[in-house]
């Protein structure tokens, strides 16, 4: 699989969150994005990131954030939360193609192929991040065959 390893300092995001069940999230998260873009909050949160945040429970549910970068002192619209992503080493996986299929395909390969066979790194836990490029740069927006996104997975050396 194509990937790169990068170091990233801690950063803050602002977004809208919702809890999802592991088993049905692949269907429910795209619907959450659709609902978001039809809401008032879409004026404030463009959706540069989709962030899965691990729960502290049994692992059946997780929080998902539709988010943008946040700068301290910036207005926080009602219903939006600020979340800090800790400094990490990240494995960054490029995804090309229509969303959500391209992301879901690469995500499945990360957990079924890359992680089990990676000799240098293991999942560090906490969260994983979907990064979205500007859809207006593509003829068919996020449904374009060339649309570019990434999956960022926090990793640590074995």
C-alpha cells in the first residue's frame, strides 16, 4: 500500500459530532455528512476532516466529528465542539476516487492488510482522521474519479 510517515504537532479542530455503532457506521456516516451540509452549521464547518474518536467503553460505539481547523479565539457556533488532536506520528494513506467508496476501500485495506503486515509500526489508538481536499477543485466534486483525500492513522514504532 502507498503511504508516508509524518510527524505532526498537536492541533485543534472545531466540529459537529455524533455517536455511531461500529457495525453500521459505514452507512450512517455518509448520511451524517448529508445532514450536516443541509444544516445551518454548514456555513461554519466546511468539513476538511472526518475524525473517528475511540470511546473508552467496549468499543462498540465511537464519536465521529465533521471538523475544520480551529484557531484559539475564533467564534464557536452553537452545537460545535473544539477537540485537540495530540502530537503524533501518522501513517498517511492517499485515497483517490469518489467518496465514500474510495475511503472505505483504503480503510479496509489498512486494517486487513497493512497493519497486520507492518513490521515497523503499530496503531497508536485514540482516533483516525479522514482529510478531504477542496471538492470545488474537481469537475464532479467528491464524486470525481480523481478526487483526493487521505486517511491519517496515529502510529508508534514496534
